[in-house]
C-alpha cells in the first residue's frame, strides 16, 4: 500500500473523495509526523498500482500533498 501525505485531515478527506469519484479505493490514516519530511500528520492510503493516477487526480483537483511513499 502507498500513502499520499497531507498536512490536514481536511485535505485527506478531499483527496479521498476525489479518488472515490475516480473509482480508486482509499482510506484516511493518521501518520506519525516524525516519519515525514514536512511533519505531515495525515494521509490517504491506496494501492501502489494507482500511484500515477492518484498523482494526476490530486494535481487536477488542486489538492496539496507532500509526497507518496510505500510499496
């Protein structure tokens, strides 16, 4: 599984909704802020096979995320 890190739970919720509309299953997870470069505390977990689509969707929707890790 991969995680797109976000700074706020609101951004994670927006990302989850955008991915759901695109048919990508995801869920919101809490992250230890020490594990990320920017101290992000939330993320959206999804199948790593969808990472390219996730990047495109989040960019198109203007949803900020720090990085995608995992897999």
